[in-house]
C-alpha cells in the first residue's frame, strides 16, 4: 500500500540479515520503520504490538525463525526460537500455523541447509499472505457491489479493530474488499470503531484516509445505535482464530457488534484467511485462548499533546481494579458468512471449502 506516495508492505526482508517493519505503536502519529536483526527482537515486536494483526504476526514469526537460523541452525536453536515465538502472544492462531509450518520444513534438513530454507519459506509465507488477501478482496468486493446494486445508494460498512493492510503483509483482510470495491467505483463509507483500549481503529482510519476512502471514526459503543437506525448495511471484521464450526475469535467488542447486527438484521461477515482457521478447535467459546493484556493499556491513553508532541495520560482511578481481555468469540450462529480466499461460505460450510485441512483435524 502507498504511504506518502511510497509503496510499502508492513514487513520486508533485508537480505538475509534483518527484517524491516513499520512500528505500529507509533501510528497514526508517527510513521517509523525499524530494522530487526535478532529473532528475539521479533518476539518483542510481537508481544509489544509493534507488529500486530493475526496474519502479520504469523509472517513475522516465520521471519523470526529465519533470523534465528542466522545464529544457530542446530535443533536446540530452532526449538528455542520456536518456543519463544509461540509464547509471544496466545490468540492469533496464524502464529502457531507459521511456526509449525517452518519448523516442519527445517526439521527434516541438515543444519547446513536450514538458513537458506528458512528465508525461502518465510518469503513464501509472506507472498502467500498477499495472494490470499487479494482473493479475499475480490470475493468481498463482489459482495459489496451486490449490496450497492440492491441499495442503489452509497453503502455503509462498519468495521471493528484494524484488519487492513498494516495487519497483514499487504491488502488486509476485512479492508481488502473495501479497497477493491472503492477502486472499482462502488460508492461506500466506513464506520470505524475506535477499538479501545489499543485504538486499532485509528490505524484503520489512517489507512482509509491515505487511500481516500470516506470514513467516520466512532466510539465502540455507537455501532448498535447506528445499526438500529438503519445506517449500517454490513459489518465486516477480521479474525484471529476461527474454529472448525465457524465460531469467530476476534478483537474484544466484536461479539457485541454481532449481537447488535443480528438484532437489527444487518449482515455480519468475517474475513478469514485459511491460516486463521484452527481445525483442532471445536468449541471456540470455551476453548479459544483469550489473551489478557496489561491493565496499563486501559489506565493510560496515548496521543498528541497541544503542541503536537506524543504524550500519554493516566485516565483510570488508581484505586480501581482493571481487567483487559483482548479478544472475544462470536458464535457461528451470529455470523452471516466467512470471506475466505476460496470464496464466501456460511460458517457450517467451512470444512467443505477446505476438505484437505478439515480431513486431517
Ligand atoms: O491485538 P491485535 O491488534 O493484534 O488484534 C487484531 C485483530 O483482532 C484483527 O481483527 C485480526 O487479527 C485480523 S487482522 C487481519
């Protein structure tokens, strides 16, 4: 995607010595890129959310293992890096998918061949991510075009968190249909949930503004009201882990949007790249690992002060306890459809679209 006229991906290899990333903790106030030369820096970048978004977390982990092979190609080195990367964040299943894939690729190789193979595999995972998102974009943009054809007016999309190009290698998942439909001339507007406490909605607004897509930033609690008043035509969100029955685990607050959508008969879609499907997960509500993040994310708000300088303030009463679950699960019964790289299906049809993966689970 373009940033100030320059084409960017959200992660890129620098030879076989380092990877470049965009520091998402500084956005949207500052566009800063970083060069990570050590695998432990990738672990830190994932847990601190300098890189975030399920697909990007997976790709970053793959490059993390490639960096680890620059230090130690022996089994011990490989296992240590896999273990620590896997522990960097618990919910996005893309992390496990990528680590397992690259570990399986390297384990069968002599140590001397692992470095080259690791970088090649990480690059392949990154390329596939872009191709998957492009395909999700084209299936989803057809859906938006149909909606427009039916409504015969600009359509209003509501999205939660950031599932845009910056949360993937490129194109995004839930935002890919928005970009492709907009570029194809479908008139649309996006309601963008702020998405407290980490405000990923500000990343979505930043992306949409850069692409010229009309959008409005809203408080997380405004969506239900807008749906009730017929001002939302479709809800489009991303996913961090989708169970084999089609339950969708995504950013905290997504479930509430699905409930409001059902109440107001608004279609609710999740964009789901196949690496985000957890075929071993039967009952996501009771089994999906939900990350609990630091209380400081709620206690402290970051932004720009009057002089336009980055700053932060404490907003919570110090005596109050704080809980910060970072994800929730929307049961399949509230999901109208899943937009995958192989097409759009109802939740209970997911296995039919990926028979080879469903068969081995
Ligand atoms: O905590 P985050 O910012 O990593 O959570 C991200 C989300 O919940 C996204 O919606 C999801 O990962 C899909 S990103 C294409």
